[in-house]
C-alpha cells in the first residue's frame, strides 16, 4: 500500500515531536507500506517569518509577494530536513524533496498559488526502493522557477495533491484532534466522533466553519477520489475516513452541526425594487474581492426593499465603505451592520431523501427563544444566522434534536 502522511505545525512543533512523527512513519514502513510524508513548518514559525517580512519594510507598505514567498516558505524546508534526519537516526532510509525538485508546479498567484501539476516519477521510484520521501507542504514553484506558497492551510492541499499524483491508496492527515466530530466537542460535550463522512459533507463542514481540514484539500480529494483519513498526532485512536458517498451504506439524516463566528451581517435599507439593483450592489463588492455569503431580500408595499447579506467579519468595514460609494447609483436610505452574529449549519447527505429537516431546526430554535435572522440552503445543508450570544445553547439543542448525542 502507498500512503501519504501529513503532519501539521503542532505535530512538528519541536524536536521531540518531530521524533514522535518519525515513529509514526516507521510504523507504516514496518507494516510494508511505501510512505511519503508532507510536513508543515513548526508551530509559530510561519507567523515569525511573516512578521520579519513586514518589519523589514520602511518605504513600502506591502512586501513584494515573490520575495514574501521566498521567506515564508523556508519554515517547511527546515522541518523537512529535520524529519528526514530523525528517520535516518532510527534506521529508516529517507530523503527530503523540495518542491522544485519534484517539481510541484503552480500558477504565479504568489502567496495564494494553486497547484497545476505534480511530477512524481522519481519520487515513486525512490519509494519503491524503501526510501521515505519527506516533502514540504504549503509551497510549489512556477514554470519560471520562482517559489510560491499556497496560502494558510495549504499543507493539507499539498498532501492530498501529492497523494493524487503518486496514486496513493490513502492520505492520512495528522492534526491535534483525533477525527471529525458531529459538533465541536469543546462546546457540545455529547458530540460523537464519526467513523466515516462523505466528501460533500466534509466540504460543507469545512466551508461552514469546521477547522479540521482546509476546504481546498477536501475539494481536491473529492475531485481525484483520494481517500482521506483524519487522525491525531498525539494518540493512536482510530480516525475518521472521508470517502465517496457510495462507500457509506447507511447515510445518516444529519452528520454534523457546524458554526462560524467569522460572519458579519449588513442590511441596505429601502433600496428601490427595480431590475439591476442587486447587480449594482453585489458587482462592486465582488470587484473588491469581498465574498458575499447568505442573502435575503424583503420587499415592502411602498416599492422599496431591504437587502440583507453576510460577509467575512474582517471585511465588514471595507464592505460598508464600498456600499457608501454606491448611494448615487442604487439609492438607499441607510446601511446597518452587525458583527455579533454566528452562522449555524446542519449538514447531511440524508437530507436529499428526507423531509422535515428544516422544520425541525426552526422549531428547535423557536422553542429556545432564538430568533433566525437569515436562512440559506443547499441540497445537503441548511444554514441560519442568529445572535452570537445564543451559539452554545443553539448548538447543543440542535445536536440533541437531530439525535446526534453520544453517551
């Protein structure tokens, strides 16, 4: 069996933890598997590198993104070399592969590059000889030979992309949690760990606030049918497998409930109800790279409409400033904004074949006296926006209402 193992920053935070990672790799080698390992930078290293790139500047406000990537990519290079040494120290043949040596080709969107191709022939030949390949996550190289980085969380994407390229049987993502839960166990004490979850459910969970996996890595796994397993670096407990829907025989009505505190609500009050207004509002927001999520429109008898939508909390002020510049073109009475909101999402592929999922959500929240401000749906997800103060109460109530509570 060919396996890709990925270890995040907390898993390789110091020399002792890197030695612990080496033992986990050795276990797979001893079982007769071919192994490639993708590593992040040591916890805190990337933040320090980013700080240095900002501190060095006096005349410029922002660093040259090409040189920024050269600096921040070095954290993974250090970890890659240290893990290869740690493996050799315990008798496991290993070598490091920098992204330009493989190579991992990306586009030239520095600091947020996307992987275009990975050539793994030489690496596979090495692995077949029993040599563990240790690879830095989070980075690649352009066709012109410039180093790029994939953006925060990019090591997960690196690992899944590598697994697809070398036709690995499984990609194991080691984190500081031991799997995917039905809800955040820090808030919902009765949350259960799932044995399996579909790509679609994991993709919705990741995009709706769950921090277990990076969204792009799940997208890539689904596209290339890479089986992904989420495990803990600090225990030997079984993890959660992320697989195609047809690998799950009995599909649960709801697999999990997620939340996101990263939302802000904006209402544009009393806009004229006429064609082109929505385009006139959301077009400039898109041009400003502000992502709009949930949208609701209320039309009144006087021919005016209130348009309410959500944006990332970090973009709230920028979005309000953008809308202020549109008053002459779209016309409105006022702008209201609120950062004290949270988005709750109920997710499950079983929704496709069952009615009443939304009604149960609405009744449960109503019974707890929680007002729903905005609603959005997809085929396997229902999301609502509520006041942030009700987050914990709502999560626990919904978890119980859908029969997800464990012992």
